[in-house]
C-alpha cells in the first residue's frame, strides 16, 4: 500500500499544497480579537476541505469562544472510531521585520514551506486530512473517523472543555490521534509519549501613583521594574530549582530505567548549542539536558515590560512594571494547585514599597501515553514504514493542555503522532515545514489506519 500512497501523493501534491496555502493565507490569530472574521473564515474553509476529502458530513459548530469544525466518516457504527484533533488558529507573526517573506503568503524554497502555520498546525493537520482522503478514495478505510478542529489552542483552549462536556456522545471514539508535536530529527523519527503541563500568569507591580522624574525621586522611591526583577530572581535558586514552597510535592522522580532510556537517545549537545547560538546550557542541577526539557518542571519569564521603551532616552522612574511568567509542569502536578501556590508565594515576597497583582491565565495538566496502547503500536508501525526505522519513544517539553482534558472528560487516550522538527521554528519568525516530512507524514498516517485496532 505504501507505494500506492507515494504515487497518490505525487499525483496530487500540487492540489494538496494549494489547499494548505488557502488555509495559511487566512491569518487565523486567536490572540487578537481583530482577527475574529479570519477565525470564522478558516473554520469554514476547513469544513469545505473535510467534505472534499470524503467526510460524510462537516459543520462549523459554535462554542462560548471561537467556533469548532466537526466532521465524520462512519463506515460502520459498530466499528472502532478514531477521533482526529487539530487546531486551526496560529500564533501572532510579530516581530514581522524578522521574517524573510510575508508570514501569510506561503513560499516554497529549499524544500520547505515558509509561512505561519506551515507546521503548527495547519501543515500537520493537512497530513491527517490527506491520509484520510487516500484511505477513503482507495476503499481501504475499515473504521470510523471523526474530526474536531478548534480555533483557540494557541490561547489555551478556554472554550473547549465546555464543548467536550456538551458533546460527549458526538465525540465518542476509541482513541484520539493528534499531529501537533515534533520528532527528534528528520533522520531520527520519534513518537511523543508525554507532554509537560503548563501554568501561566501575568503580574503587575505598582509603586508610585504616576511616573516620576528619576533624578528627583531615584534612590528614595522604589522602582517597580527593579523590584519586579528582584522578585523574579528569587523564583529559582543557585541549583536551578524552583523556590515556591510545596512546588515539588507531587513531582514524580524519574526511575533509573527511564533515565537510562533517555540517556540512550542520540543527542549531540554541541550541535544543540550551535543550533540556538549559545555557548553554554543551564538548568536544574543533577539532570541531563533531555531530562530538564521534558521530564522536569521549569520556570520562565515569557515577557517583561514597563517604563519608557521608545526611541532615545527618558529619565523616568515608572509607576508600574509587568511580566508574563510560566511554569512547565510534569505528571501529577495540578496546574490549578501550582497556580495558587505561585500567587501566594509571589505576593508574599513583595516588599512593602510596592503593590502586587497576580492574574492567573491558561494552564493544563501533563500527559503520558502508554506505549502498550494498541493505537500507539499502530502509530509505531506507521513511522517505521514511512521513515524506514522504528521511532523512539520520547517525552517532550511542550504542552498541549487539552490532551489531559480529553482523558478526563471523554475518557479517551491520545496518541501523539507529530511530524515537526526543531528547525521548523514554530511560534517564531520564518516558521517552515519540510516537504519531504509532509509526504512521509501522510504515508505514516495511512499506515496507522491500516494497522489500527483496539485489541
């Protein structure tokens, strides 16, 4: 079957890309309310493409936020069902000046598609849809397939849980299949078996009731930016451990077996440093890099601002300072519990000279997929057929908060069959997706469907 798939991809690739580009050209940025019409347009376009690919039905469904796209192909109501999840919203493209081309006008160059959403997640979603199309048109599909594409993943999926709870019967399935993760490398295929959770906050530190002249007041009045930096510096210690009281209470320590498995993953630390242009790495003492960025929690400042940041100089002691902060969490850590622990601690270390406001934002739990799951085995065979080698089982450091919610609300396990690469620069300027990976991804998902079973 795999050679037939190759031929089908080759004969239809121009159409596949035209359809993908029609989605990319819609700037479906969920973080900006000014793109509400684009969100709707992208949902409608996905509906059209699902129908054209062979879905029996597809519809754009309302939620308390952005709409969702639901589609299905029911071969036999008594047959197993795969629910394919994806998201059609994308990250903002700023800073625009760092892009080599228009982020919403896709360019094919050097064997890659360059555009926002080329990988995350319009390109990877298209892999799923084109594999489905092939299965339908070749008459090879033996189980049911449902699709649910949302438009709020990049802002934490605030409306999805309510939608899942309301439509449990509609979304009944045996397994969920997601392509929104990455591999270790193009020549080192891997399946993601775990994701870290996330807790996210915005903090505001207020000092005087207005911006002050730094000459007249500097040294006598607390500068909120200085204080904020001092407070942030207290969030981790010299060993790279997070200082929030009780933070590590629920953290599961890695077993010797798992640490040994991680240590066996081919990893070139020097190449890793060169790729991101740093001279040295830094993290929690006692853990290797691949442990730190996948199986251990972390604390990061995602943004910080205040005072005067325009051209030239302005000698000002600002009234306010702000930061966006996040923690990546691991299995068994509740993002709600951690969110409250952070708020309590951060407020407690504030000096009397300022007032602090902590606003919790989105979050989610970590997720672990058992490698004994039959659907995981089918995905493993898919990768092996398409990439020529058995994929490694690895935990990844990113978060897809809804994955753990799927299990809580729908009672369904998820297989993370992602095809991204670190070099794809998702969330960054010059996001891209390799065409050879796009083709192999379709082949791998076809093979998944060929081998899928619930037993």
